[in-house]
C-alpha cells in the first residue's frame, strides 16, 4: 500500500472512506475512550481500533493480524518504560510503533525513538490529522530504517569476508614469501630478493588496510559506554602505543594538561589520539624532526554546556584549507603512498569515534606551517 498523508486523507475529493487498522496498547480506559471519541470524528478515514491492555497480548495480536500501526503506552501491567518498546520491537520488528506519552515527557519519547519507535504522540492531543501524519511518517521512517539495517548487514557480511576469507590467504602469501627469503635467499640473488621483499611489503600493506577497514566498520555498530576520564591519562596511554614511532622519528612531544576531565569512551578516545599522533609524526618534511604539543582548554558554547577541547599541534607539512574537511572522509589521502605510507582511514576512524562520543573534531592548518587538530567532548561539571 502506498503511504498516504494526512492531506490526502482529508481531501474533500476523496471518493471513498479509507480504513486503517490500529493496535492500541493502553490500559487506561479513559484514555482509550477519549481516543475513540476523537477518531470517530474523522471525516474521511475509518480508524479501526483494536485495544489490548498488556504487552504480551499486543505481541500476540500483532503477530496474528495485519495492523498498519501500533499506538503503544509505555506503562502497562506487564511491562514498564523503555523496555516495553524494546520488547515489542524485538518481537514484531516490521510494524511501525508510535509511542503514547504524557505532556512534558519528550525526553522519554526521544529515548523510545532511539530504541526503534518511529514516532510519538502526546495523549489527549491526538487528532485524526495528527494520527494520519504519524502513520505516513512512521511508514516512511520504517522503510528507511529497514533499508539501513539491510545495508549494515551487507557491510557486516563484507567485513566478515575480509576478516576470514581474504586475510587467511593473504597471511599465506606473506608467510611463504618470508620462508622463501629465509630458505632460498642465497640462490635468489639481489633482484629475486628484491621481488620477495616487494611481495612481503604489499602483503603487509593489505593486512594494515583490512585491519583499518574492520576497525572503521566495527565502529558503526559498537555500543559505547561514556564515562568521565582524565585527559592526561588517556594521552599517556596513547603515547605508550606510539612509542616505537616516537623513537624512530626522534619526535619531541610536549604535553601540558592540568587535571581535566571529559566524558568519553576510553578505548575510542585513546584510538583517536593514537591516530592523530601517528599522523603528526608521519606528515613532516623529509629529515624534519616532529615537534608535537598537546594541551586542552575548557569551553562553554552558547548552549551553556561545559565542553573540553583537546589540541594536538604539529610542525609538519600542513593541509590546504580546501582539504581540511575532506581529510576526515574515508580513503581521502593528499599524498602518494611513495611519499607517505597509509590507508586513508585513520582520520575517518577518528571522526566516527568522536561522533560516537557525541563530540566534534576538526583541524586548523596552513601549508608548510603545521597543523593543529582538535577533539571537543563534553566536559565534567566542577572538574
Ligand atoms: P593516512 O594517514 O593513512 O593517509 P588519514 O585518514 O589518517 O590517513 O589522513 C588522511 C590524509 O590527511 C593523509 O593522507 C594526509 O594527506 C592528511 N593528514 C592527516 N594528518 C595530517 C597532518 N598531521 N599533517 C598533514 N597532513 C595530514
């Protein structure tokens, strides 16, 4: 059936009365009678209501009959709060759910939408027009969510294939190239050894690429636990991870962080800083010694929220103004692999990780004058 909007429903030219089946899950008799009264006045649509009082009865009914929409109260005799939404959607995934809330409870309604409800309506304020609009909107939103789920499932299958079916033979190539060098290096002569080295290097590059793609893919479905973290601790752990690169490049890193807290997922925040540091060390002119500064500041944007901005500044080659947004896109690289190795995924991972933490990321830079990357997260009050 095509989605039909409120405007269409109430057009005077409609020749016949349309009919929609709605499952109302509500244990308050007065709310149900009010709803029935209101919907009776509907000029061109017949609202065929089935009312049940319990979640389990709703699930059974929705499995048996074809409804167009469910109006779901969250407080039922056998279920309470957001769990009601989750349990209903788990049991009947393809039916649009519109949550019924009381006035001033929009926060709960928004959380219900995050759990998979399509829309919410405030009890006592429902009109036939609003319900029609919600029906149309819910169907459209439901369709998009289904498409998104399918695309995510395909992406996951692709990642799985990379993780297993592609990486395994790749490790074989690397392993045999290594064995060839070890056991037959003497008879291969210089050119033969060079070829084997190239095979090894390319296999290694592919392995890193797969690793990065998998990390990036996993980030879209990972559930993050946000918690207060001390910036200095996360930075110290990130620096541990890049110790080899620091030693190899003789980079100098200056950290000046007071006891400052932010709301973050520790592993994601650490990974973000590792990626920024790796780039700060890598993207310098040949022979130049990387000099990196890390510091943070508190900010209070107009919303009145307390936020914390962490800066990672380098003395590297810089980034042209017109590229400062696109470098956060996946596979965006400004240099050939010969001058600077990499996969073009590091900053895309940073952006996704920071967004997962409800933060923002960006860069200030000038070609030849270094770059200053920043990550802004929610701060902790009274820190
Ligand atoms: P990779 O480092 O693997 O190439 P990234 O996603 O981390 O990929 O970075 C994307 C591109 O942004 C890099 O290829 C480089 O051109 C540019 N870039 C990132 N960080 C810096 C930096 N600190 N200084 C200069 N250019 C940078």
